[in-house]
C-alpha cells in the first residue's frame, strides 16, 4: 500500500518549496523600485540574489518558529560590505531590504489565505515575521555603517599620506601617477591648492572643520575628478583640477555663503595660482597658506594672483614694515567701529570712482557736499589729502594693513 504524504500546512515550509520563484519576485521588485541596483553588474546581481536566498530561508524558518540568533547573521556582513564597495548608499540598501521583505510578507499572507489559517495563527505569524525583519534590517544597517567607517578611515589615511608626500616634494614630475586617493585628478595637469580655515559659535572646531570640508569637497568635485582633501593642522587643505574656463574664487565664495547660511560656519580660503601637477603642489600650498592669512571679513576668499598690485605688495611686507605701517594707521585704529567703516567706505568708493567726486557720491548714495566734507575731515585727521593721488594711495595702504 502506497502512503501519501499530507501537504504541509506550515507557510514557512510552503514558501521554501517555491523559493526560486519568491526570490525572483524579490529581485525583480528591488530593480523596479531602487535605481541604484540597476547599475550593478551580472556578478554583483548574483551576489544580491545569494543574499536574498539566505534571507528568505531565515525568514521562512522564523515563520516556522525558529529563533534567529546573531551567529546566524554572519553572512549578512560580507554581502553588505559588497554593496558599500560598489557605492550603493545606505538608504538604497535599507530600501532594498524593505522591498524584499514586503514581497516575502505578501507571499506569506497569500499562503495564510490559501491554507485558511485562523486569525490567531495569522497574528502570531505576523509577529514572527516582524521580529525577523527588524533583526535582519538592524544587522544590515550596523554592518553597513561599520564597513563605511572602515573604508573612510582607509581613504582618509591614503589621502593624508599622498598630501604629506606632495608637501614634502617627494613626487617628481616624471614618476607622478594617478592616485586612488584623488580619483580622476591628473598628476601632470594644472592643479590648484586651497587652504581653508573656519570659525563657528555653534559647534566645536573639529565639527566645523568636518562640515566645511564636506562643503568644499562638493564644491570642488567635477564630473571627471574628485579633489584631494585633508583636514590637517586645524585647517582644510585641498588639491583640485584647475579649469581655465572657471573662476575658482566665485565658486568657492558661493559655497562659503551657502555653508554660512545653512550651518553658521564661517570659512576663509586662500587659493593658489595654477601649478603644473603633483610635483609643484608644495609651492602652491605655500601660496594658498599665505593667501588665507590675508583673508578678512570683507575679502574671505583670497587669491594672491587676483589681488591688485598694492595689496600684493603689502602681502609680502615684513613684520617690521607692518608694525611701522600700523603705527602710522593709529588715527584709524582709534576710531569707533561705525566711524572707521564710514571712513573705509568713503576712501574705497572714492578710489573706485577714479577720484571723481560726482561719480563717487552717486556710488555711495550721498550728496556731493557730504562726500567733500568727509574727505576734508579725513585730510585734517590723518594729515594725508585723499583728493591727491599720493594721499589716497597712502590711506588705502593704511586701511589694508589695519584690515590684516
């Protein structure tokens, strides 16, 4: 007599019996709903499928009453690390998990309905499924964060090592080669060095530096190259491609304004002239460091090459020269802030108008007689007549020194 096996009434076992179909639906739904997964190679999609199979087996076991232990999840970490390595963001990974689990739950409810299970049984299955989903998703998220932190630390060390080598001058022009710490950056092409410093009343220096570094990285990245960017010695140092059709001062200034508006972090930057590849980054860094030391509230992003000749000469002044000039500017330093601001606005507006009283008054939105009165008071207080070329140059020099 032939014994007939009774069909199982366990939804978990029934799902395992048609696992290939269930996993195929899970993968299909992930590709429909999560664009990041569509760019994976066949080999990478095979890895996703392998993960779905193991997750589905685990969830089917949970439906049958098996408890998910931590040691059962060792496989998750390796699969998640693969997603990190190919650049799938955490949000996409978690969305793929949710999508796959929703498909599995839909299949579970279909089995429950076909078996005509009671409401109490269905509620218990839902509880088991919810616990399994939560355990798997939490473990996947933790694995992703650990791997991302590890890769970030490795990349940060590689970037620091490369920058230190460039600043020591250890990279010669002949043997300079592309480096993974700066993807797409041409070691033989024209480059810029940028040095940034920050201040913030709402956060610590380290947090302000990290926030500003992220803003600069976004600002300096192009379709072809990522900047080499490192936080070192309480400053941000970046090396990026120089584009002859781009104004780096305008680009960095715009990023600085967004950063200030969104986070309250104040960023000052010095930008070098274009240099010829990795071999000349050390000199470009020195230039950018000097430029950022001359940044002011009025001019927070500085390129020495873009400075007028007068300001350029003052940049190279010795400490002794600066001390003497500051002494000569004592009458300016003694003014109250509002009066000093008016004096500076008047002198610079008069200079912009090429010493033309009518044009300067219009530019400053004041009456001509008011401008003449201000110029006369400046002459009487300083001993220098701003309505003469020599006097105006002298006064502008003193203003620049005082700003620094």
